[in-house]
């Protein structure tokens, strides 16, 4: 039985995503284009690449196995929720790449919602897999990897092409968003048609 937080997770994610895109487009930092912000932009690029590759990596392992088999290999031997971890990297990467680090503060309250989603998923998995999942929780952290010593991966496993293709499309979303925002920034500079509705402190 899925919790209400789980059922509305996708819709909630789209609302948050569209809100952040709106704020990026119509806001401006007083320190944009400074040397420090150029460095942040490069860090943002790096995080977007990590998020894209990481989400593909995680989906290859979990695709076709979710709720039927407990995945404990690959990225799931480092974090119980690598898809959420890499998604967070992607969101922060887009905000840094757009030179709007102040907007990171806005997403902090939304962590509580996703925490409730994760807790709901954990309760369901505990019902499905019992002591096996309890032992897994004891060995592997919920989000942030705490040790790489226990990394495991089988020599081979089944990969579903449809799942892989879908994961590549979804994972590349961060790159497409960033490319779109870069185009809008260029359009703003050349035409001055996009108004600045919010001045960010940093």
C-alpha cells in the first residue's frame, strides 16, 4: 500500500521543478559573472554529468526488479536510495550552473516531503522482504554513502532495453533543462525582453 506522499511524488516533483525553473529565469544574482560564480558554474556542470550518469547507473540495476527483488548491488550497495541522491546532485548542479546558488535554500524545506516518501517506501519494503531488508538497512545508509568497502556487483545480470532507454531519457532531463536555461540567458542578454522579478542576495 503506497502512502499519500508516494502517490503524489511525481506530481509534487514536477511542481517543484517548474517553480525552480521559473525562479531561475526571472531572477538574477548580484554577483553573477564574477570569478567565483564562474567556478560555481563549472561545479554545476560536473554535478549535472554525475547526476545523469548516476541515474542511468542506478536504473540499470533496479530496472525490472523494483518491488519484486531486493536490489543490493552496484549503487544500491552504497546507498539505499541512489536515485534520490543523484537527482539531488542534478538539481543542485542546475542551480549552480545557472549561477543561482541562493535558490538552493528554497529546496531545503522540500527535503521533508521526500523524507516522508522514503520512509513510506521503507515500510513497504520491510513488509515485503522482512529481515533481509532490515539487515540491508543496517549495512547500507539511507542516502549518503558512508563506506565504499562493501561495494558489490555481480559479474552479470539482466538489463531490460526498454528500462535502459527510459532511464537515459529521464536522466538526460537535467542536461536538457540546463541547455534550455542557457539559451534563455543568452536570449535575455541579447533582447532584454525577460524581466528580472527577483534579485537574489548571492
